[in-house]
């Protein structure tokens, strides 16, 4: 049985104090067999401190050291969570071209040079405009084709207690389906981020309702990650999400070990129906 946590952070991310060793030990204790240390890579002007904090060469050295320490029990991926919006398109492209990773999450964190969690709905023009602006940026990022997967698709829900489906279900279903189609064409996948299950929203990012749309629109690349910033959260709810995926007819996830994209069967009982 293989379990992969494809979204975890260490002290190489500015918002995390956890050591890589602590994260590795927690992963092994919880039966995780693959872990991707997706440190924040930021370029927006509102993230200057985070940008200065990131140290690629030191990070790579630590990855290699921990592979030596834990390689017989845990597969460790060299990875990044790279923030994107249209204003930093060129900076991100240059960074990706000059740095090597096994796996990249592309995430939209900022609107109008402000983190979505540090603003108000009113400042964003209300929930509909906020989600439209957010999805505009997600679509632009997907169109570049640089990430392996899109991180936490409906992130604003974490902070503003309203989902896009509450605002206009039909409008946003059409928008998300169009993004899924574009992603399938560009070879970009999506993650299921379990952080919402421990942060009080009661659901993953994105919400499970969109997974049928993902498959129907040709989606074939899917990872699951805890978005852990503390060892106690590493691997959180991932086995349960595997069970939920199988109940929805998705009996696989995507592995990026060694930078090679590969479909891996989920552990447990077979799914009710095939999506192939």
C-alpha cells in the first residue's frame, strides 16, 4: 500500500517552523510512503519577505541529506508551491526554467497584490467579483502549463465563509469546467487539499462536488496533500480521502517520484465504477 502526501512544508517556507526531519518522522509514523516538500516560492511585491526567505541550494542539500537518512522508509520529492498571478508571469517563468524539481504545485494566493486571507469581501468587490478575479488568475496560470497540479482550487473559501457555489452555482460550474478542460489540454492536474478538514471549513479544497466535473472534462492528473505546516498535521485525512475518491469512482492518484508522472492505484477496495 502506498500513501502520498503531495503538499507539505518545512522551515524553508516562511510561514512554517517545522524541520524536515520532524516532517519525515511524522510521515513514516503515519504510514506515508511518499512526501513532497512543496516550499513556498513567491514573487509578488506583497511577498518580498517570503521571497527573501527561500533558499533553493540549501533546500536541495537538505532534501539529499534526508533522502540518505530516510530513503529506506520514505520517498522524498524535491518540490515547490509556486505562487502565480498575471503580474509575475515573467518572474515565475524564469524561476521554473532555472530550477529543477520533481513536482510543482501552482497556486494563486494573491489578488491585487494582497493575500486573499488578508482582505475583505468588500475590498474585493463582493464575493462574485472576488471569485471571478480569482478564477481568472487560475485560468491564466493553467494556460501557461508550468505547474504539475493546481493547488487548493477554491482557496478564498478558507477565509471568507462563502463558496462560489453559494454565490452563483451555474455560473461558477461553467467557469470551473472550462478550467478543467483547459488543464486537460495543457497537461495540468489538480490537488485535493485536506487542510479544510482540520481548519473548520468541513471540506477539502476543492469541494468533492467538483471531482465528477474534473473527470468528465478529461482530468487525468490528481494528487492529495495535507498542506501540513506542522508535523502533527502531516498526512491528515489522506487515507479517508482515498476512500472517498474510490466511492466516487476514482481509483487512482498520480505519483511524481523522480519527476516521472505515473498513475498509481489507490489502496483498499476497488472503486464502484471505472473512469478509464
